[in-house]
């Protein structure tokens, strides 16, 4: 469309709402997911026992975030058809008609390559390789392969979201360790109860989209059982983290309180049936979902506090047992 | 045809161009900063082989 055609009578009065703005391209990067990526990657990097120059640390976290955003854009490109039929995702830039699928693909591929190369140049190539693997895992293994094929999609796909603290740690140390693997496991085990709680109260969305969520394929009773089992395993793992060099007394206190609340929430969900849920409009499931958000941020926040205290020489340390 | 009228599409494209310009500017600043840090801490110094006298000592 040229400027001359814009001024022609047939275009007068049109709102041009479908013309993409900068924010629409930014929305392709899933900024809300990116906040989690930034936070957990930053904690992984700062908790590592190797000091990193602040500007290099900033760049490393930025490139990890851009890599996460790139995989979000590629996910939106591939999933545009199911995003259009789900109420939660129908206003994303591609189903809303603001950005074309090809543009999302180009942006995703360009930013993927950019983020991996610049993370390698800023920190090290091990971290860059891990970021490249994460993007591949999220886009190809989760989005293209597992999401529409197996009800365990959330479990395996959750691994992609669990990599950022490990990449942050690798950016600082150039490798992996027990601490970074446990940080990975924390997010990995947290993802299924978090998403299954969501699936319990926005059930119709996944039904319409034909995504084989556990609630759709195995029923809601089985989903409640799974939430309880995963929460119990998560609690054991989260408390164990206190006895590594990344943990400590402050982390232990936070972990004990939050895991007690989380297990109680999972137990409450397990005890309920559909009639009870309909009666109170999924109050317990919604409360558990909100708690799950606080849960992850508080655990990583506590690891960050332990790292800062340790740097200031105030760390009491339960660490090194694991 | 004269282009005297400011159409809504011009505002939308200005926003997009401004955003892209600022992003590229920030990218330049980051690369400059990163280069300064790496050069000043000697990341690109060639590794020095010990001299014969240093080896014998």
C-alpha cells in the first residue's frame, strides 16, 4: 500500500487496526513468560560460585531472555491455528490478524540465531549451546511434536522452561553442577501441577482446541491424582535444595512454609469432585494456581537472597551436603 | 496526489519505526559496552609463551 493509495477515497475512514505496531511484535516474544526466564536465569547466574562482570551478566541474561522470546515467537507461528480457537490466546498477534505467520517465523528464527551467537560471544559457548538446545527443545520437541500428541506434553515441555537457571549458571561457570540441575528440576517438577490446575478451571479451551491435555484424555480425577503426586515429589526436591551450596537456612525456611502450603493445596484439590468445583466455581483450583506463581518466585528469590548473603559474608550455609 | 494529510497509518508506522530505531540503538550500545569490558579485562590479549630464561628458572 502506498501513501497515494492511503489518501484515495476508498481508504478514507478506515481504522487500520490490523496494521501491526511495535508492541505487537514484542507480544510475539511472550513478555510474561520472559519475566520468568529473566528472573530464573538471573538467579542461576548470581547463585553460581563464580563472579561475573555486571555488564557481562546483564548481557547474558538479556540474550537468554531474547532466546526465550524467540522460541515464544516460533511457538506462536506453529500454534496459530489452536491459538485462534482458545479464548485465552485468541488475542495474540497472529490470530488477531496483526502479524502474519511468516513475520513471526522470520522474527523467531532471526532472534534465535542472534541470541545464541551473542550469548556465546558474551559469556561462553557451553551456555550458548544450552540455549540453542532449549530453543530446539521448546519449538521442535514440545510445540511441533509432543503438544498435540501426548497428554504428557506439559511434563516434557516443562523442561524447556526449566533450562534458563541452568543456562545462567553455565554462563557464569561454563558448566553444570548439582545446584544447577536441582534448579532445573525445581521448575521442571513445578510446571505440571501449575498447568494442570489451570487446565482444571479453563477446561473448555483445551477441549475446543483438541490439545490432548490430561484433563481431556484421562479425565479430571486422574489429573487431580497427578497434581498430588507431582506436588509431593516437588516438595521433597525443593527442600533438598536447601542442603546444596545454593541453599541455606533462609531458603530452608521459605521452602518448608511454601511446600507445606503447596502440598495442602494439592491435597485439597485431590479431595474434591466436580460437583464441589462447580458449586464454588473452582475456588480451590484457582487459589492453588495463584499460589504456584508465588511458589516459584519465592523459591528462586530465596536462592537469590542466599547468594547475596553469601557474597556479603553473611551466609550461614547448610550447603555442601548434596 | 498531495500527501498533506496525516493518516492513522502514519502514526502506527512511526511508532513501529521508532521502536525499531531504539532497539537498534540499544543493541549498538550493548555491543560497544561488551567490547569495552572484554578489551579492558584482556580477553583478547594473545597468550604469551614463556621465554627461555623463564623456563629455566
